[in-house]
C-alpha cells in the first residue's frame, strides 16, 4: 500500500454452437427456464441445467464477463460460492461510516474502471489527505510533514525502480521487452533492496511497503510485479501514490452491482463449484451440493490460489497448475479498521518489515475520533486485542483504540490469499500461457491481468473483457 503525496478460437470442427449444445445436453426446455434473469440461492438440481456460458465467481472479473456476454446477446449463468457478490470487494459499514473490508481505492490512471463509473453515472471523491507522516527514524519513530517525507520517499523509490522504464517500456504489454526482463524477473523485492546502498532507516522506509505488498517477507514478491505498477501509474513513486486516492460513491461494490444488473445474468449464490469437466464439446460444472450445469464455455473467474480446490478434467495446463500451486494471492493480507479516539491530525504511519503493524492510513473523522486502516504483518495475532492495541500505540503514540474490525483475507476459504502479487519468475514463467483458453475452459481474474494485475479491480475488469471475447468465440 502507499499513500498519497497531496491531495483464440478453436478450429471450426471443434466449435459447438449454443443450439447444438442444448441438443447435445438434451436440455432445451430446462435451459429456457434457467435462462430467465433471476438472483437466487443454490438449488440442488435433479436434472442438468444449461446455459450459454457459465461464469464461476461473482467478483469484478466475473461481473465484467457477464455484462460483456449479455451485450453480445448471450445469457450467462453465474455460480458464486458465497452469499454475496464482490469477492475481494466488500463494502460494509463500521462505526457509522461506509468502509471497504477489501479493495478500498481507485487511481486516476485506471481507464477501464473510470469508463465503468461514467457508464453507470457513479461519481467519485478524493479520500482523506494526510497531514503528517510517522516513519522510522534512527532512534524510534519520527514525525514529518508530508512534503519532506514524500521528497525523500520519491528519491528512494526512484533508485529502487530505476531501469523499470526500460524493461516495462510498454507497461500494458509487459512482455514487450522480454529480453530485458530475463535478468530482473528472478529478483524479489528483498533482492532489489539488497542491491541498493541504503541506511537502516532508509531500508525500513522502503521495506514496510514491500513487506505489506508481499504479505510477509519482501522475498516473496517480484520486483517486476511492483515495477510494472509504477510504470503503469506514470513512472514515479509520486504517480503511484495516487492509486489510493479515489473512492466511488456507493462504495467499491457500486459498479459491480450495476454490471450484474445490466447483464440480467442468472446469479446463483451459495453455489461453490467443485468440479469442471469438458467432454465432447460440452463443459459440465458441478457444485458441492451436487447440482450440475452445462454450457459450451465456462469462465473460471475465481482467485488463482483456489483453482486447486476445483477438480478440472482434463487437468489444468502446466502454467495454471504452477500458478495455483505457488499462488499469486499473497499469503498474509489482514486489513483492519481501527477506531481511534481523539482529534489528532490524519497521519500516515509506517513501520519496517517484521513489525506487528506495517502501515496505517487515515480515514474519515467520527464523532469520537477517526477511523484508520491498518495493514498488519504476519507476526501480529489480530485476535489478541491487547497486542493489537499496543501495536497501534507504537505507531500512533498517545492514541487510544476504541474498537477495531479485522479481516484476514488469506484465511478465507474462497480467496485463499489476499490481493495478488506475482512471485519472482512468474511474469516470464506464466505469461502468456496463463491467459490462454484450456479447451472450452477460460480463465479471468485480477491476479492474472496483463496490466494492473493483482491488487487492482482495474485488472479484474481487463481480464474479464479478454475472457468474454474468448468465450463468445466458443458459443
Ligand atoms: C485487503 C485487500 C485490499 C485491496 N485493495 C485494493 C484497492 O485499494 N484497489 C483495488 O483496485 N484493488 C484492491 N484489491 C484487489 C482487488 O480486490 C482484486 O484485484 C479484485 O477484487 C479481484 O477481482 P476478481 O474478480 O479477480 O476476484 P475476486 O474478487 O476474488 O472474486 C472471485 C469470486 O469467486 C468466488 N469463488 C471462489 N471460489 C469459488 C468456487 N469454488 N465456486 C464459486 N465461486 C467461487 C469468490 O467467492 C469470489 O466472489 C485489494 C484486495 C484485498 C484483499
């Protein structure tokens, strides 16, 4: 996390159109019922229902696929494991305020989400601007004014990302300079920190962020993963900080709700998928309740880390197996909403790698004080209230925690990780194969986006457009 500075298609003989699929499945009548636009809970089906395309997962990737297929005249069926849409987007309320349990912010340089905001007439506003920074110093923490802190951080990150303007000459086409990437893709964020001559304090200024993004040790995340974000944002760390500057009216869920409504998709909540089988030009999907569904194409729009929880037949290709075994979703992503008492200036606070809380970001004022978002490190047990409160006091001296609410994303059954951050060697090792269809089974998700991958709904939307195009060619 960062803070703001200021304010293919199959060969012809392999294609099976929708009509022939319904015939093949012997399910024309059932299909007609199924394809009515409803939102409901899982129903155990005695017969196999049919759809034009089945989408597994109702996050931003799945929602984009559903809307785009509907615009092409198709009627999608969405199977969602949980009792809500959104996945890693989860707008809620806490201490009387609208809060984001998952994804929280948009950036101005993300064209796809801005187009969606415009399409649905949803406005956005600027989030709270910090008035001071609390950062590691030579002897304990130091408080700095924003411009001093950002000037130094800009310079340090400039060194850290130096060269990325060359190996990501075209950041939306990350393999364009695959030749240059060969020597940098194996590097972790920790490797890169080790290459620079940094004082212990400077190192902590950087590794608090590389550790947050990696979900633990900075050795987990790839240098190329974060460097690509910097280049997508405009090239400087200051540009990148604006990716956490905007919030949509109605919360991060607002656009997805509109997308799914426009799609008129048949959405089945509480429908975890356990098996996906392709045979004879038809894909059959089975949920844990035993309900089965058939379609000429299926889009798997669930986090990469949980692909392994579904039995695929034929089995996943090598790149997909590798992605779900190694994981792209980070292994620790705990986001905590903290209600802090008192009228203190909104402060960004950071602590070095290994600290119980790595970063705190100021949010709205309340009648009793202010809300903060805290990103913890794996060493802190957020279930231990006294340990959590004392960790907050270390970062925000003199503060009193009134209450807090933590979400441990990596422990969630249908997420299996936090936001995505590619591991070393994954860019060259997984791409472009990870975006390719596996017969009639297609893959979407923010984790495997080409541009704003991993930690951005922008990437989920991008991958949804790609998968929708691939699916449309198969039906
Ligand atoms: C703590 C946190 C903070 C973040 N902050 C930001 C931010 O500030 N800005 C930003 O743009 N992005 C942020 N992100 C990233 C963003 O949330 C994701 O990139 C994006 O939501 C991914 O969308 P998706 O559709 O690919 O996957 P998901 O949102 O994970 O959706 C996948 C869906 O699949 C469902 N599913 C899983 N398994 C099954 C199954 N077997 N059967 C049926 N359904 C299944 C899940 O329940 C889920 O609903 C953050 C993420 C986290 C965790």
